C-alpha cells in the first residue's frame, strides 16, 4: 500500500482560504499554529465540564457495541481533567454511508494520536453521529455497479414522517435481503461470506439507522479506540438541558450573529453556505408528526404549519421536563458539542469548514469558545484493476483525477484508425481494378473475358474482407481502450464526483479483506490538506 500526495492539485476554495492566517483570524477563534494549539489547551483547562456524568453516559452508550482495551482506556480517560476530545461526525448512512465516513474516522484517530504524543496528555477520538437528522433520503441508499453502470439502490421501507434517524427503525428481514442484494453486486471473493456474516450480525443486533451505522463503524475501528455518541441518545439529551436553555435565552443574538457573519463570508467566498435568516431559531422540536424546525416570532417560538406556539418561558419549561423533544440544527450542533465536550479540535470536511466559518460570533453569543478546525484527509483508493488500466492508457496516478475522460475516449477512437493504411488499401484496390479492366478489354476470347470478370469480383470481395477485418480489429482495440478509460472514470470519479462521496467501503473490503481499514490507519498522512491517492 502506497500513499501519493497530490501536491499540485488545486484545493477547494474554502480549504485554500483556510490556509491563510487572515482567514483563520477573521472566521475562527484560533490560528492553526502551535501557539493556537497551546492556547486552546489553556482555555479548555480553565473550563469546567461534567466529566463523570459524561463518562457514565458514554460508557452506557458504548455497551451496545463490541469493546476493546483501547475503547475502555479512552472511556476511563474522560474523567481525567487533562483529557480532551478530537471530534468528527457524520450522518448514519447505510453500510457506513460513503467512504468519507471512514476517512473522517481515520482523520480523527490519527490526529488524536499525534496530538497526544506531542502534548503528553490524553486526546480521545470521538465520532459524533448525527442521529437527530431527519433527512432519511440522504442516508437510505447505496451506489453499486451493475452492467458497467452506476445504480442508486434505495432501501425500500419508507416513513411518511420526518423522523430522526435514531427513531427510524427497519424490518430486519427486509434489511437482511437488502444487505444480501448489495454485497452480491460485487464479485465473489474469499472475503465475501465473512463480510455477509458480519453485516447480518449487525442487522440482528440493531434496529435503526444509527445503531446499525455505529455497529459497523465500530467493527472497523474498535481496536483503534474510537468512541461514538449519538446526539439523540436520551441519557445524553438529559445532560443538555442547561445548554438548550442557554440557546433559547440567547436565541436572537445567535441568529443575528450567524446572519451577519455569513454575509461577511459571502463577500469573500462568493456564496452563503447556510442561507441563514433572522427568524430561524436553529432548534428542532420532535413532534408526533415528525421533526419540526422552530421559528422565532417576536418573543415567541412557533411552528406555523401546526400552529404550535411557546413563549420563551414555556419553551424552557418544556426543555427541562422533556429534553429529548429538542434537537440541534447545523448552527447549534457545533455549539452543543463544545458545551458538552472539552473539544480540542473538530475534524471537518470542506462543507463543514464553510458553515463553521459563519459561527465565530454565534459561539461568543453563548459564551463558548470554538475548537480548532482541522480539514480531514481527502482520499481516493486505487484498486489493482484501476492501476493496470492507468498503466495501459499511459495516465500517471498523479494526473488520474484531472482527466476529461469523455474527451479522452473520443480522442482515442479518432487516433486508432490508420488513415495512411486505409488510403494505401483503397489505392491498391483501384490499381488492381484498372489492370483487370484493361486485361478484360484485351481478352482474345469470350472465355478469357469471363475468367477475368470473375477474378475482378473475387478481388473486390477480398478487399471488402480485408477492410472489414481491419475494422473489426480496430473496434476490438477501441473497446479494450475505451473499457479501460471507463473503468478508471467509474471507479475514481463516478458520475463526475469524488469516489469518497459515492462508494461504500464494503466495495473495497470485499476485495482486500476486513483488515483493509486497519491497514489504512497504518499509513502516514501529512496534514497538508492535499488530496491523497492510496495505491492498494
């Protein structure tokens, strides 16, 4: 396994901007420097957290999944006042969702290890699962290849309500069939049956999107000690009462801070990642009809379609009695993470980095400090068949992600035909045809003329045969070359988007075994924000 860093490949705009000190100062609390790291640790050391309660809640949550010595050690370290967290998060996608879920987890684990060694104190890796999210259509599918085409296969059960992922249960028999169908789209290998066994065990042990996701991710990362928490976990919700209360009391200030900062961001970056509004309360209410986004109207909090209405005092009273009825949105989730956890750093994808850049003043509005923001590792896996195809079409690994494959296919087909050969073949046919015609004119007898006519027809057929044979040969060569180019494109840039946003890791685990993920953790990755290609 080899890591190639694409040093010269253009970075996404927000990543490129984040590498400048001015952008870091304008939109984040700490610069990404050793001094920024030291200051973050000092600030955390002067902030109190409910560490023992947090340890108990997280220990209780993790009891539902396989454990390891490293997991147990990290759970114990939560009580240590010197310990801090490195946090990453994602929605609870089927079969772990796309590869970037795994890449985030790898980034969280490796960054925590490196910082722990540097600062000589416990850094605990944690994956925050967005079990509160209700956008089931974003997580209920897997992309597979069938007949050399990509196909989106959606899990068949659906709910008419906007229920949270953690409340969206599945029928085990239906999920067993779905898992079988997905894995059977891959070629059968020595690993296939083992993978199916693992997946079916996970289905039997869980009953909703979130628990299924955590079970599978934990199978990949248990030995590395990665911890998980579901934002919708009820004992965890009970810890959030004071934080939710503060978000209600400072709600108007938070909304104004986000709107103002987002406008500033848009002037620099040219787009608005949140489209925030002043009346957005940035809190959801979990109702029997689904998860409802609250608005602020004067002194009240409302959900107009159902004519639900609370005063600030009424909403706080309900939070204190039923905290499980309330959940965060994309604005308040980062603040909640910091209120609950001594978070040293948040590992962010480009989209996350963009919306975090709008939150600096919102954090201040609730008297909370922002963690360091660290861009996650962005990775493309290059399996052996793609390596071979790249070599055959003379594309270096470093340039494989920057090709226009449609143009390459058209160019390749055009270059395959040898027009010099075809012109020579046609000229030979014309010359022979002229010579035979002359001989027919000179034939001394009718019998000789008939023989020469038959020869003419025979040679015409032979020339047609040679031309057809040539075209078949070229077509076969074209098909081979085009197939190689299509293989590269489908696997590295499926539908024109990065591989890590489309394919589940099981596509590659099926080829290379369940220890593939642990092997990826053994690689050395520089924190230089460059895209990484891993040659499997």
